[in-house]
């Protein structure tokens, strides 16, 4: 009987831990710090959702990018791994 109670308590703790991780475990990096829209010539736009270590971009032609923050001497710089796409904001 004590083993059954111990197993049930363990399962409840595992379920509670999983729930807490799903709810709170993602941390502040998943919460946007800013949302901006940039307008360019000829009606082109860039929608940017900034997080602590990345930016999600939506271009007016439908392309989407999620870029990690990159090293920058000035401003906020985000780049793909091979640096073929760079978004620099100052």
C-alpha cells in the first residue's frame, strides 16, 4: 500500500513538473520585448517582433525569418548562420 501511494505521489510530481515547465519553463526569451513595422520605398514593409536574443521578421513579399542576435559594435544586429541575411537596427 505504501508503494502504491509513493508511486502516485511520484506521478503527480512528474505531472506538476511537466506542467510548470510547459507554462513557465520557456522563460522571458519567448516574450516579445518590442514589435515594430518598417516601411520602405515602393510600399515594401518589414514587420519585426523582437525578443531578448532573436528577431522574427515578416517581409511584405511573404517571406519569414527568425534570426538570432549577432555581434555588433553599434545597434542591434541579427543574422542568419551563414550571414546571407542580416537585419541591422539602430
